[in-house]
C-alpha cells in the first residue's frame, strides 16, 4: 500500500494505555520518518481512562493464557518495565519492582476443592525470582491459613505518574497531534488517515459493533498504608482480594463483575474489599478512609482482538482492544505487534537511530512540559 502524497498519516483512536503505548512504539520505529503524521483522537485522556483506575500490577489477569500471544506480550512488557525500573529515570516513570505473594486456599481449605495449586502458573517462566512457597513460609500467613502459594518479582506501574509521562514523551515530537473528540464511526476518518489504529477498549462494542466486548466491573480503594511494601493476592471465603502498593498509597481490591455497567461506587463492594483485605493484612481493619474508584475492564469473549482489517469502505484498520484486566501487563507487547502490522502497510525508513538505550528513548523528558489537545473538528 502506498500512502497519499508521500506522507504517512496514522490515526490512533483512543488515548488509554494501549493507544499511548502504541503511539510511543510508532515514534520509535519511525524515528527517521519526517513524513509521519500521527494523530491521537480520544474522547478522554488521562486521568479519565480505564488505566487510571487500574492497580497497574503486572500479571496476565483476566486473560486466558492458553492464547500463546498473551504470554509473549506479557513477557515482552515485563522486560521493558524492569529496564525502566533500573533506568536513571525510574524516579519519575512511576514503575516499581515489588515482591509479590499469591496465596491459594483459605482456612486450610482449597478454594476449588480438588484443584492442585502447587503447579506453577504459565507466566512463572517470564518473571524473575519465582518460587513456590514452602510450608514454613506459608505459616507466615497463618491467620489466613493458605494451602499453597508462590512469590515472584513483579512490577507495579503507578498509572497516575506513568500515563502523563507517556503523553509527555509523545508531546515533544512535533509529528504528533492530539484531538479531544468522540468518533461515532471510523468512516469519519476515511479521508484523513492511511491507517487507523482502533484502541477504544470497551467502546469498540459500539464503534465497531463487536458485541463480544463486555464490561468486567472493577472497584478498588486507594488507602494510606505505608507499612505495606509487597503485593499480595489471596483467596478468602468471599472471593479473591488483593493489596498492591504504590509509592504513597496501597490499592485494595477487588471485584470482577462481568456484564455490570455500573460505574458508581457500591458501598457493599467497599465493605467487602476491606473485609477481605483485613483477613490477609489485619492492620487494614483500622482503615476507614480512602479513595474508591470504579472502572470497566474491556473483557472480550475471545480475548484481545489484535488484527488488521481492510473494511468494505477500503479503510485500513488495525484493531487492538479487549485487554480485560491486563492492559497494563501486555501493553508494550501488543504495541509491538500493532506496529509490526503498520510497517507492512507503511514501510519505515530503513535507517533507524538506535544510539540510545530503549528506556532513554522512551523517557526523554521535557521539564515544565504542557501538552496541547486540540478540540478542532476534523
Ligand atoms: C479496577 C481495575 C483494576 C485494574 N488493574 C489492572 C492491573 O493491576 N494490571 C493490569 O494490567 N490491568 C489492570 N486493569 C485493566 C486495565 O486498566 C485495562 O486493561 C486497560 O486500561 C485497557 O486500556 P485501553 O487503552 O484498551 O482502554 P481505555 O483505557 O478504556 O481507553 C480507551 C480510550 O478510547 C477512547 N474512546 C473510546 N471510544 C471512543 C470514541 N468513540 N471516540 C474517541 N475516543 C474513544 C476513550 O476515551 C479512552 O481514551 C484494571 C482495570 C480496572 C477497572
């Protein structure tokens, strides 16, 4: 495919973590293409996207890992986050490496009775420092009485810092334009883009009529609990709870309610989350205040849709949506696959300037930066 007037016009619809990560990867791959025009159109920007609510914890959660792509995307993303953590910009990127404990069973009972949870999860080979907990270590959690568990080094992405940093990186490149606008049909963009990348998450249900995308409602509480420095997820008699530390707060969860469109806080959920978390970390019983957020994960029956479609109107669309509870976890891996498809449609210049290490390219920061969102009609 050749683009009009030698300019590569790429439009990303959606400025959640998937859209922004894809945009960053495009800039890196097309670093020497002056003819690139990248437009990011979105109804909402951070701090109003789904990722802003997320706990930002790395684990392929809510996605079926029988899909081999998930593990590939998650592993690729884990390694990028880890290199960010060890980079000189780590203090501003909002990425933390944490010890993470998963505890199965409650009160000495296996949750799903006969399920043997001493098997390693498929993602165990992707992470550093994974090991199953022995009996002695399980006894540390005797108030919970788990039957098995593991510990690993995971990553927490503090989204309130991280998403603005991605925007900052993008805004310093004058080939990038932001437009705050709701698109009602991709046909609206037909004459303005050679390639459209659809990163609209749950809204793809309406934008491209994919009825298999459904909400998986999640409610979380951000509390001040500075003594918690590791991540924990655990079975209880009321469901699975988790506590994920951030730099100054701990995110307590959670709920995963399929087909629930309610974006309002449910006080019963709040109480249940606090009850569950206090079972694992009893001092949380003293916590009576925190910020409660609700978000709708973009669950999709067949997992993530990442593919190229030439529509009947002749538009080249690359879809990337349906990341459920793992959009942060697979973000860089998905972005790479999307950009690999774009490259087959709009070949980049062969000479790439890779003289900077990856994390330096991603986090070239401009002090006192302000990004400009156009509200123009297109
Ligand atoms: C409570 C909770 C906890 C979570 N915890 C984790 C976690 O610990 N780890 C993890 O990996 N993931 C987690 N997730 C999941 C993660 O947040 C999502 O998978 C991810 O945010 C999805 O990103 P996205 O960019 O696809 O969608 P979104 O963030 O929803 O972005 C979609 C974008 O498209 C725009 N848009 C939509 N329709 C249109 C339109 N018609 N025109 C223009 N723009 C449009 C929106 O305005 C938005 O900017 C959690 C989610 C929730 C709710």
